[in-house]
C-alpha cells in the first residue's frame, strides 16, 4: 500500500493539533464525566449526597483538596459506607487517566481551589492522513440540493493499527471519550476491551471492522474529531478520487456516519448511487463488513 502524499500527512498534523486544543473539556464537564456531579453540587451551597463543591476554595486549600481526591475515605452521607467516592472514581477510569496525564488532576484541583486552570486536551493520538474536501453541493434522498461546508476526512477507513493505539491508550477505560449509553452498554455491560472478533494478528493496514457506532464515535472523539455526517460522507465519496479503494471495490464494505447509519456498501450501477446508498443501523450493533472514518471541519475559504 502506498504511503499518503506528504500534503495529506501535513494536513493531518495541523488538524490534529488544532482540533485537539479546541475540544478540551472544561472542568465542570470533566466532573460530570467522572460522575462527581451525581453526588456533589457545583453551583449552590446545598448538600446533594456528598457535601457541595461550591466555592470549595474558601474552605480548603489546594493540598487538602488534592489529598481528598487521591485518598477519599470519608462517609459522604448516613447509610453510605466509606470508600464510595473511591469506588466511583475507579469505575469511571479517573485514577488511570491521571496516571497517564497528571496535569488532569492539577486542573481539577486548581478549579476547585478557586483558580482558573488553562485548557487541557483530553487526548494525544498520532495524527492521521486526511483528505481536504472543499465545500460543495450534494443531493438528499428527496432530491433537495444541500451545500456541505469544507471539511477534512480520513484518506482511508480507520486501520487496525490506528484502532490498536486507541486501545493501548486506555480508550476502553476512559469514560471521557464515550457517549453515556455507549459507556453503559458496550464497556460496562458487555465488558468490552476491544471490538467484537478483534484479531491481534490482523494486518496493521487492514480496515478495522466489527465496531459499534459507540466504539467508532469514541475513537473519533479520542482523536479530537467526529464521525462524518451522512452528507459529509456522500460529498467526500463524490469528490475524492478512488474513494472506495481496495477495501470497498467489491461493494460489501459499509461505514458508520454520525447519524448511526451505514453508508456506501451497496453494489450500484453508478458512483453517485453507491455514494448515496445508506441504511439505518442500531448504534450498539457491529458487523464484520462495517468500518468507519473520522472527519473535522475546515475553515471557510476567504472570499
């Protein structure tokens, strides 16, 4: 397989850096991700289950707050045993996350102590080669013409090697990347640590398949990107030369889109028909012939 042309690699680097900084979560969002807000209020002094975190810096210094997070052994409310907070943080991957990214803890501590921490990206994956797709028009299933703004999309479906990096980086242990339903169903209930029928010996450049929509979405979030919309996918399919490549020449390779649809796998008499081919799918279902790509918006061209 030929390596991607250098302009595509450069685009991947630029988009990855810019998007990674742009998607940094605020501390309240992080506290919601780790389920702290289920027991502690942030915006009022009233108790929920545990004591309120509102204006905590007036009652405790940073060192005390840090120690309370790292060694939580208090009884938070009558009837709740000691260690409830620790168990919750462990289940949501918090301690693993701060081991990999210590600045995450300091960001939360600074916020609770009353400071204003700087933004922090949640992920640092390797950049991917992406195709820039200029703004252009596509037609919906009803025949309506819609202009799709400029964006960049993976030059090829996400590969086995790329998804393996997501697994190794703790993608299945970090709730921050997951849709709430996906975390509950795929990670907690099914106890997944990799896609269905995952083969560690698969060729690195082979497209990863057998992923649910939730897994594809989590991977793209980890990359600071998103699944392409159906219209974005259709636009790229029409605009990018040799879009289907070796993976989809036989007409049996579908790809997830942001609306939880499978796109482009039908055998058709024309490129336009195949690019427009789409079927609804259940987000928690995987299939051996379904992969995905990630996309990011691009700035509008100056007039």
